[in-house]
C-alpha cells in the first residue's frame, strides 16, 4: 500500500524500484567562521535522474558532524553535550597508542532504547580531551537506523579536524526498504586559526561581559538572571542527574535569548552556503574517476554507472540523429501520458501527468457510483516573471453517467509581491461540508460497510483567485466565484457487503438547519492574514522572515459575501476572525492552539452549501490528523448560518502518561492532550477532551464529549494520518 501511495512521486523523480543511484564529486570547500561555506564543484558524476542538466541543484552538499553541538544528532542527544549523563552511561575499555597520541576507548551505553539515544564508541585523545574518532548509531526511528563514523587528524599544530565522514542510513518502513550511504574524504589545503577566538574562549568571563555590552537592556536582565541560576548549579560539587540536566537547559535557553537579541535588529542577508559548478565538471572520463575515488565502487554501484553511461552514449547518438531523437521524445511523452510521471523536453517547460491509467483516481459514492478522475499539467518558466501552468482533470461518474472535470490557468510570480493568480472552472459532485469525510474514507465506508457518509450536491463553477504578499508579515487573498448548484439523489445501492441488510440513506444532510434548492451563487471572499516577523533579512530588496525564529501567532480576518446579482439567488455576509500559534513548551514539547469566530451579519438568502461547516472525524477509524478536528461531532448537525465560536488546543510531548511504562517507554511515539470547543446559537456548546498517543504513521486517541445536556459520549479513535499527508519526516 505504501509503495502504491508513493507511485506518483517516484515516477515524477524517475526513481525505479530495485535500482542503485550514485553521485560523486570533487569539491573545493571554503569555510569562514562562524558558518559561511562556499562549495566549488570541480568534477561531478551522477546517475541520479534529472541531475545531468548542469544546474547547481544537481550538486551534493557537504555534510559533517559536530558532536559537540547539542542538536547535531537531530532528535537524539549528543553524548558530548551538557546533560548527557541523563541519557548515557560511559564505560572505559582500554587505551591504544596512535603515533604521538594516546587514545582512550569509551563505550557509550544508552539508558533507554529509542530515537533520543545513540550507542557505540568514542575514541578520545588523552590529555587533549578531543575526539580522535567515533562510531555511533542512532537508534531506529520508525524503522530507520543511522550509523555515523568520523575520523580526525592533526591538520595543523594543535588543531584536530575531521578528515573522514561516513553515514549509513537503513530505512525499512512497512516492508519498504532503502539504503543511503554518504562518504566524504577531506584534505585541508589552507587553514587559518583564529587565535583571538581561542583566547576569548579561555577568558569566558571577559567575553561574556563584552557580549552583554551589545545586548538590549531587557535581554541583559534576562541573561543575568539565568547566569545567577547557572552559578548556583556550578557550585554543586556532585550534581544529580536532574541538576545537570537543568543546568544544560539553562545554557541552551541563554544561547537562544542572546541569538534572538543579536538578530532582532540585524537585517543583513548572508548566503551561508553557496554552490558553484565548474563548466567542465561533468566532462571527466572513467579513468579520472577510477584514479580519484578514495573508496572503490561496489558491484551494484558499478552496475549503476555502466547502465547510466550506456544511456548517455545512446542519448549522444540520438542528438546527432534528429529522427531518432524525436522518436525517443515522443515515446517518453506517450509513456508519461499513459502511466504518469514527469516529462521535461527542455529546461523551461515540463509536463506532469497522473496518467490515463491512474489507480488513485478511483473513488466511490452513492450519488456518482464509481468515479474515475486523472490530471495533466503543463508548466512553463519565464525568466524574471515566474511560472505559468495549465491543468486539466477529466473524469467520469459511471452511475450518474456524467463527465466530471476541472481545468485551470495559473501564474506564480517571482517578484517582490510574489503574486499568485489562477482561474479555475469545473463540474462535479461536491460535499456540503468540504471539511467532512475525505473521498477515501467515504469510499471505504460505502463499499465495505454499505454506509455513505458524505452528502453531495452538483457544483458547476468558475473561480478567479488572487494572492499577494503585501509585506513579509501581511498577506491578502481575494476570490470571486460564480456557481450553479443543484441537489442530487443516490444513483446506486452497490456495496461489497451488507447488500441485503442495509441500504444507503437519502442524500440529505442530517441537520435541522438543512435548506437546499437549485440556485446560483455569486460569492466574493477576502482573507487578510498577519504574522509578526521581527526577525528577518533583506534579499534583493525583499524582506524574508528568518526561519525558525518567528514563533509568533498568525492572525486573520475574513469576509464572505453572497452577491444578489441578476441570475444569482444568494444574499449573505459572513465575517470571520481568528488566531493560531505553535509554541515550544519544553525541549521537545509543543502547544498548538487556534481560535476562530464568525458571524453572519446578513443571512437573507443562504443555502446549506454556503453554511459554515467544521472539520470533524466522527468514525472510529479515519485518516485526518487529530488536530484541529472534532472527534465526537457528526459532519452536518452543527453547520450554521448564524454564527460560531471554535477553538482547539493540543499539548504534545514525548513523555506524559503511558510513555512512562517500561513496555512502551522507548517507542517512537508522542503523547498529546487535546481540547476542542464549539458554540453555535442553534445547538449551544460542544466540548471534547482527549488523550492521544502515536507518530507520523498513526495516532490512537480516547475522547470524552459534553454539550448543553451534560455528558455526551466517550469515543475511541484511530487516525491513519499517513494516508492523507503521504509524508513521513525522519530527522538526524
């Protein structure tokens, strides 16, 4: 199933199951303290698809490991950082002499088994207390194991730096496997040691005093208070694990405060990693690569290189033979058109297709019966303007015996305002609640349980949408839609099971407020969003928010108007306001919250599809994320044309209740506490309290619901969110 889900992405990237892909390069790396790197690619050889066009994006970046950095292992804690005794035991396993240095072998023993731990060996130079080499493994994250090996050498007198890096990543998720290996061999041509920094580190007190001189008054006070707390811990002769961990958190907090203060008024852009590729980088022959490789190719790598080289030779022949070249291009285009993928005839335009044979284009509902729909998109890049695209999505509803389709023209600008303009039109069945049951959920419920959970109407529409970034903090989106909406009835009673004992319910939402008739709707939407971004830099005259620093709330105000124009039947005004934010509440804990309120200032003529609806997942098994979604509320009963107040809060942490039990303590799970609240004038309030545990693949939760009458119900939920997001993030 996972491989089937990844089908489109693999085709677009031209990755084939069972193949090995290799990239190797010779580079000149220039590093300037504290974090500026320039990479000049002198020679480049790649068998990865799409990496032979000479673009800088086709170059592999330089990766190294700073074990002294607390965040250098992603989710795992470095064994050489403050507070590491909370996570590891260390065992001395002897000493060896290597040249002029004596090296101690230290075994790193994790106190648990999970993604927050590493295990392996550190080799420490006696007397200098710096790393000679290391062999560490980050324990499995969702089926992923990462091995890191690093060797150091004295590249200058008293200066030990990495000369070899090796990463081995083994991934096995739901019986899908892949292996990624990364190697670097480093030779230092020129090295300048900044003695001033070394001396400043020795005189840490003086450095701190100088640093405080440039901080704001508010930050100086905060840093001084943290220093007082750190001083108390530093005077403890034998600190406990909890005390050492607390001191570590204070140090990290202090660094973050100072970093933010120094960047708040610094809006200069510095390109920290720049890549340049030599024009002759891809011209090196086999003899050259056999000579410069520090590690010989494995058997599978040789197969990859030989196969790729033969394809390149064939392509070179075709370039000289225009007839064969055109036939080859036509053949590839027809294949993409039929089975899906990406077709790039040149560097300025490309064609994406789901394919005429697209299995994910199938779904089922009681109104349309079996529906098949696919998608084709043509893109063209225009220098100094942006990206233009044309898309068409044809399909057919077999039981309703009707063509369904969508088509659009889109422009994404590259200028200062970063405008996006698109025109779309289409015809097909649409759910009254667009945040209700997803197509996959309804297809499963209908075919296997003989229960259609979606209620659909026919929507014929044309839409003009415009988005513009007014500033780096302010965005405006405006939309005008003209649509003709019609009621529909069920056209099939087909199901795999329960054919005799059940029938589909009528295609009418179960809501006392339901009102619907064939009508026209001319609708105008405005949405203005604002997210304060005090940390930003200028790039080519444009303000760009600094990533990871602006943990501020996003606020918005929206207005929706049904215009009573000739030929259209609606007349309503809906005003919305809202705020949402994600906050860090600890080293790995977060708090997400959102609040939204809406009011129909005018509801003279509004039909059920124009009501305000809410995201909900009322069945035991679903594919939506649990936040921000109501779990114990059906799809339509609280939909309103009067007003509402909606709020969601989720606290997520790796250790709360069940994760303290030994049997599951080391699993790659997070725990969460949730609160969902809704008030609508028609029904009063709806409140949910929930507890969940899970990961990016799935989540399990238990929820309790209350309303005006008191206790409502208790519900168990299983969310298979991987089927809706199709994304899995593994960090290291």
